[in-house]
C-alpha cells in the first residue's frame, strides 16, 4: 500500500528543514572559527577548520548506519534517534574545554545529523522516483540553500550575545523544531512488509548491488568530487574574507548574499530538468564551472586581477560554486537512486557515506594549505571539477 502523502508544498518544506540541519550546523560555525582558533589552538589557527571537517566525517560515518537501520526499523525511529544523538553531540561540543573535546562532540553531532540527512532522501525515494524525484530534491535543495544563508548571520549574532559556545544551543533548538514537525505530520513511509532484515548477508548484498550498478557508482563519484569543492570553500572562505580581503567583520553578510543568489540554481534546475534531462544539465554545468574555475586559478596565480576587481570576482565565483550544487546534486542523487528503489535506505547510506567522507578527505588538505590567499582553493576546485566532468562524460546512458 502506498503511504499517504502530505501536500507537495508541506513535504518539500519539511524535507528541506531536515536537510538544512547539516548546512546550519556547518555554516553557523564559520564566523566562530577565528575565536575558536584563538582560544583552543592559538599556535595552529588552520586547525580550527577541523570544526567543519570532523562534523562532516562524523556525518559520513553515521550515514553507513542510518540507511540500513531505516530499512530495518522504518524511517521515523532513525530520524528521531539521530536527532537525539545530534543534540547530545551539540552539548558535548559546546561544553568542551579543549579542541580535542570539542572535536569529539562535533563528530558525535555529525553522527546524529546523518539520520535526518540520509533518511530524508530515502523518504523522498519512498514516495517519488525519476524526474519527479529530481524536481522534489531540487526544490528541497533550493530551500536548503536559502535557509542556511542566514546561518552565518545568526552565528555572528549569537557570538555577540553569548560567545561562540552559544551557537550550540541554537543547534539544539533547530533540531527540536525540525524533528517535531516531521514526527507529528509525516506518516511512516516504509511499511513493515517492505522492511529488510538487519543482517550482514542482506546488507553486503545490497552494498554489492549499489557498487555493481555503473550509473549509481559513477554518479556517486561525481557527487563526491562536487561535494569536495563545497567543503574546500566552506573550510577556507572565512579566512580568505578575513585575512586576504580584510572583510572578516562583514563575512556573514557576504556569505548570506552568496547563498541567496546561488539558491536560485535549484529552482532553475527544477524548471529545466523535465525538458532537458539530468545528464545534460550536469554536464553543461560542469563545463561552465571548469571554465570559470580555470579563469579564477590562472588569474590568481598570475596576479592579473586589478585591485578593484579581485574581490567582486571572488564573490561571483563563489556564487557559481554554490550554484553548481543546485544544478547537479539533486540530479546525481536521482540518477544514482533510480535503479535502487527496492534498497533505498541502504543505497542512500552507501552513496551518502562515500560522497561525504571522501569529499571531506579531498577537501582537508586544500584547507590546510591555506597560505593567506585564495590560490590553493581555486586550484583544488579546478582539479575536482575537471575530474567530475571526465567521469560524467563516461556515465552510461539508459
């Protein structure tokens, strides 16, 4: 029996809020990185970036468990349990007195965030498929982008009022709101008859099926490289605004502007994907981004930007980086999940874990290579986009 659906508008808004747990948990921390570095790791300021990457690593690790658990127990228990773990992690991180203690809390927080993030995608797949799923995910991504546009400003305000530790209280409140809405309004989308036993054999078979499918495998690797560009930007951009451009005090306003403008890319994708198809949009977006990132990297290394143009160029390029996600990630998720609806939870776990953990691993050295300029970031982004385009051009057609 098909689960009862909410109105499309309410469903999209609810899923977007669950997705936004991750973005809010990252973006709200960005204005706090200088203070965290000065207080907890004053001799190695770049290590404050681990506040972002350890959260991402925890989320990727939790992703391996969230999907299989949701296939066995249902979607609701895993989303609600993940949210509870997320709030425990927020408390641990907010009260940690050393960088190591805080990073442990961030890792636990990421583990918990995997529940709402990964299982939300399985919920969408339970109810929609193909281009309908791509449209839904595109609208979710659009709201997911717009809501966290406020996160750095919220973070800056909380820092001003309560210090950087006050941000973790906001994480708890946000999680309570999003999961309460889901718990009250959304019926369970995986009835007992469709659940899979939580056993090693079925899990390994499902994993083999995910990796054996050439479309799912290639789409996941492309997604990994695109997400790595996002994490490169997130770990470095606050320092670039502060140290290179001298605009640390207004960083949260600029980041919000970038997020709001780039959020329109998901809306554009939702309008175009039905007519142009997912593969065409992904490939076209990557070609355009390859040209823009090459221009950015070459001009930065050659010192060709006039003084008045460098900052606007960086802002515009950042908008295109975030916009690239809106025009690709929803489509890549839909491509990867299309043949895997019968193991949606496990598929979402494998795809999400690989893309998240490997993208964080790829982004980490780029962040640690920060030398006071945007050059390492532009170079890393260029290489990742080039790799994604090569893989995408080899994606099998169906």
